[in-house]
C-alpha cells in the first residue's frame, strides 16, 4: 500500500515543526508507521522528535559519499526513534541544504528528493510521510511536492498575524497554479497555531474559501515541552485536537478546498483601509543633492519620473521644460496649488494660508496633481 503523503507549509518560526512533530507522534500512537521529512536548510524539523539530536542531512551525506565515489544508502540518512509507550517507532530524515550564503536552498531540496526517490522512498513500508516545508521562500525548489505532486495533501500553518497569513495565501495560490498544469496536490485547510482569539486567520479563511481544521491556543506548558524535546500532545487539551485531525485525515473525512487564494489588494483590505493614493516618486535631484551640492528637489522632479541619473546640461533643461508643459495642462485648481508647491517652494501649510483653504483640501489637490502628472508626462 502506498504511503499517505502530506506537505505542511508555513512561514518560518510559525510552528510548522511543532505541528508536524506532534502530528507524527499522534499517528505513531495510532499504530501508524510515520516518516517525518524535514525540508528546510536549517534541518531542525526532527530535533524535538529525536530528543534534541541533530540528524545528519541528505545534503551532507551525499557530499561526503560523492567525494569518495560511494553510493548513499538508506541507513546513512534515515533514522528511527523508539519512544516508550508508542506502538510504532518514528522515522526521520533531514534534507538539509547549503550553509548561509554558500548555495541555493531550493536546489538542495530538489537534489535531496532526487536521492530519496532513487532509494525508493515512496515504496517503503510507511503509512504516512509528513513533509515539513518552509513556506516563505518563493524559490521553486520549495514547491517541489506541489510541482511534482509528491504530496497528496497540503496543510497550511499560520497564526493571526498578517505576514504568516500572507505566506499561507501564497502557498494556496501556488498550489492552485500547479493544479492548472496537472498538479494533483489537494489543499486540506488551515491550522491556526498560537491562536490569540482575534479571528484574523479565520476571517482570511472565509474570504479565501479555505477550511479551518484546527486552532491551537498559545500554551506555555506546550511550548516548554517542545523546547525540552517532548511532545505537546501529551497534554490532554492539545492531544485531543491533534487526535481529531489525524483521525479525519486517515478517514479522508476532510473535503479538500477549491480556494485560489486572494489577490494582493483583496488580501491587504482584510486588515484595514488601504490608501488609494499612488506612491510619490523620488527624484535623482533629491538623492544626489548632497554630493552635487545643490538643494533637494521635490519628490516630483522630472528626473524622478524617468528614473535617470543626476541631471546635467541640455537633457535636464529639456526635461524640465516638458514638466512645465505638463503642469500647464493640469486643471486650474491643481495647477495653481502645484505651482506654489514645486515652483515657488511653498509648504502645504503656507499654501493653505495663502489660498484660504483647509490643509486637507490642499493635500488632496497636490495628490491629484501628482497622479495626473504621472500620466501627462508620458502622454504629452
């Protein structure tokens, strides 16, 4: 019987390894043969699982064997731990990767899977393979189980903060993309770790159409157990939730999500009002002003529009003339305000006093003028 393969993704530090390790322990306590596969260059997925031991990685072993012109064997990279009270041992592998700054982590993942497939990993007598994957790296190597359908199912781990939810959304979109080109990995849903009760992850899940499978509240005792290389599922309130999730997975009781994820603008609007104003462009004049010994131009100088280097000579003159022509094409109210700001060097507060206007109205007109100028500069 083929192994059940599950990829667990999430932002670094959000609790993927905690989730994966406790799910591995739960499956083992259900008398299932489990393999936990760490797919992160930090190679720390199985640390708690093996009582604090750092396993030799596939990357390290392959390099050593290759230097001696020897083949990698299963016993070189697959390790087991027999845990008192568990009816089955738990197996562990760490793919590993290059040291910081010395290579591509994604390439290490791809090479590691090549080694494992040659060793027949998907034909081993294992009931469940859990793949612990870093989710906030966009390199294609980390999408290997999705791109090649090596994982039947996908779990997303997040908390209620925007960055971890953003990572989950990216993985959701990636999985959907691979489905359009033949990928078969099914997204089961979201696990909310360190749940603070704010409901942001659930709000996102409703908007994106993703199942919320489990909410694990922050628990200092669970954290301490994990830090001391023990299993948080020994705590009844944590164990009960993991037991239900593992049972639902084994019984195929979870309906996979058809979610495509949210586009960026729809995503950020979940967290509050989003400014409709375009960002102001920096100019080369203001950025080179210290070295050139000239005062800073405003953020709407013409060279900022074209993105060229320091302004000199005839090019600068012609560009400035073009900007003045664009300013003349503005609506009268905006042209008047913008001329006072950029040509005469008045502040918005001074303009408000001069024109007997509110400061908000002045700033609105300035913003409107800048939006119009960005269009006019290329159209005229």
